[in-house]
C-alpha cells in the first residue's frame, strides 16, 4: 500500500473502531484498573522490526485488541482514583476523531480559520463559566506544564532585562531571578524554572500552614530577603487545588503582595479551576480574577481527553512580546487584528484541541458539568465522613473538593506506620477494581483518593470503603 486506505476499507475499519471504542467504554469497569503485565512483557510481544510489506488494517486492529488495549492502565475506569483521575468522555472522543480527520494545524489564522476562532470563543466561554474577568484571554496548550512555562516566560519578559534578545548567560547586569511557590506546588513550576534559566536553586518553596496553604508572612519575608540580597523576583505562583491535598493558597493576600511588589501572579488551578464553574466552589477560590495568568486543565476535571490545558492571561500583548517571531514564510496579508495562534506561545504547530472542549461543553451543558463536579465532591465528603467515623483511620487533610487524603492509624513509630500504609495501599490496588496513589504529607506516607472520573458513582465509593476496611484487617493480620 503506497496510498492511503481506500475509502471503502477506511469506512469498514472506522465502523469496527466505533464498535471497539463503544465496547471498551461499556465494559471498562469490569476490568482490573491496573493491567496484569510486568515491565518488558509488551515489548517482547511486539516485533522488533517494522513490516516491509503492508499489513491489513484488520490485522493491525486485532493486534491492538490483543496487545495494547488490555495491557495498559485504564484511566477511563470508574475505579481509577489515583493522581487526578480524568475522563476521555464520549463527546471528547468523537471530537478527537474529527480533529484527526481535519488534521488542522492552526499556527496561522490562514491555516486554520474555524479552529482559531473556535479556540478564542471556547476559551471565552470557559472564562465566563469560571467567573474570570471578561478581558481574560485564553490559549490552549497541551498540558499545565507547558501553560505554566509560557506564563512564566511572559513574567520574565515583563522584567526590564530584555532576556528575549540578550539571553541570561554571561550578563553581570542581570541578578538572579527568583520564583516563589508553596512547598505544595507542582513540580512543573520547578521545571519551568529549569527551562527559563531561573534555576532550581532560585525557586523559593515557601512553607505552608497546617492546612497546606502557602504562608503569606513567610512569602513576604522571602521576597524581602531576596530583594535585600539584590535578586530580582520574577513571579509568585499560587496553587488553587494543590496536587497532594487540593489545598487553596490565600490568593487575595498573595495578589496584594504581588501588586505592592510589582511581581507577576500566576495561579496554578490545573485541577480545581474546573470547579470554579460551580458558584459555591468558585467562592473557595477568591482572588483568582486578580491573576496575571491562570492555568486550568479541562483534561483534568472537565471530562475532555488528555491533552487540553487552557492558559488565561490578562495581557496577551505580553505573550506576544515574549513569543511572536514571524519568519518570512509565515507572513500573510491578513490585518494585524487577526489572531495567529503561533504568536501566543513557543510552539508553531498545534493540535486542534478546542474542538473537543467545544463538543464536551455543548454535549454536557454547563449545568451537566456542574452536576457531575458536585457529585464528585459529595462522594468525597461521604468517604471523608466514613474515614472520620472509623477510629482505625484518620483524615490527613481537609477535603475542599473531590480528593481525600487519609491513612490508617497505628501505634508505633512513624516509619512503621508508613510501611503499614504502604502495604495497605498495595493490597487495595492488587485487588483490581480500584487504583489509588499516595503522597507525602508532613513527612508521612498518605493514601489519596481522587474522584474525577465521569463513570465513578456513589456505589463505587461504598465498594471502595469495603475494600479499604477489609484490606486493613488483612494487612494487620
Ligand atoms: N499543576 C497541578 C496542580 C497539578 O496537579 C498537575 C498535575 O497533576 C500539573 C500542574 C501538571 O499537569 P500537566 O500534566 O497537565 O502538565
């Protein structure tokens, strides 16, 4: 085959793919969340070399069903409660297929007219849904890691040191740049600092309080100390929905400090930002409207297939200032008020991501999305209540949204308790229907249940709690 699939073969294969996808989604909950494979099993089952001759698409799909589908962790499983659980929902899956069909690359308006304008529109919808200021300008990236990197590059561009042109190396006129975030902030902030020439050493991890929220006095002190030492504060990152506990930093106080000090405020709301579409959860994140930049991942808690991360900025001119660079071959005759998405980040080519967000928002309706987020939070509160009512367990953090941190209580030294909880989690995960992950809180091993999958229902929580208590008894025995 040296041409694309003939139309009829494609149609037949696509019908089979439709069945295969529908069957998978219908039956995913009957599988074990973690596959029964060991490292190297899949590699050994795959041919070492590619085929010289064409292979029939039917045979390739057979192999997909035999080798790929069963041998991966099932993120679309209702029992996937690890990390931040996510969902590739039906409307999102359909959109991914259509986006691949158009194979559009909206680097310029000219190369993707509807995709460019849909992205602007759907980001404005999302800003409105979250109660962000109307001037917020959204731009879709692959992940929050990229969105935060782009935001912090804009923060660096705002400093009067012209890094864009002069770089950072070998410049005695440029002091060390510093970035501030709490000890609960995501590691992507450190990675941005690595990429942007700030350096890990200049990321100030500010202590958080007993509820895992950044201490503002400690933050103010760190900024003052750095200024006195001649360093140049570049950005403060407030986390709204931290990775371990979903704690929310005190954004109004942090925003006040940023305003007084002239420091860029980036809000990492990658997970919890989605909950801002419910007024009662929006109320838990006051001040987010004051951010210079904010990231929210529809691929985390808005049922949009991975990857889809929206970066909102207050002043898109700073993104353009940081990134717009137009080689001759990309010059078009369009007027300057036409958006060329390549101007707003470091990537030229881009996937057509707004289509899936558009289709998800339309198919669920904002009210449907709110309803599911509320149900997730209610399930988390139920689980937290059972944990609190059972003297063999303790809650390890407040539960503002849909993530519950807990551990088994045990007499004995902390290391022994940690090992016990580790064994407890391994036993829960080995059973098959659920997958939990862990974190470290105040140096202690902590189990984490993150409810975010569309298919997770209250009966799953009941079954999980039965498994947790049964596993506790087994491990103790
Ligand atoms: N920020 C927070 C608060 C997160 O929890 C995560 C990942 O879980 C990220 C950023 C990174 O997300 P991504 O995988 O989209 O880069």
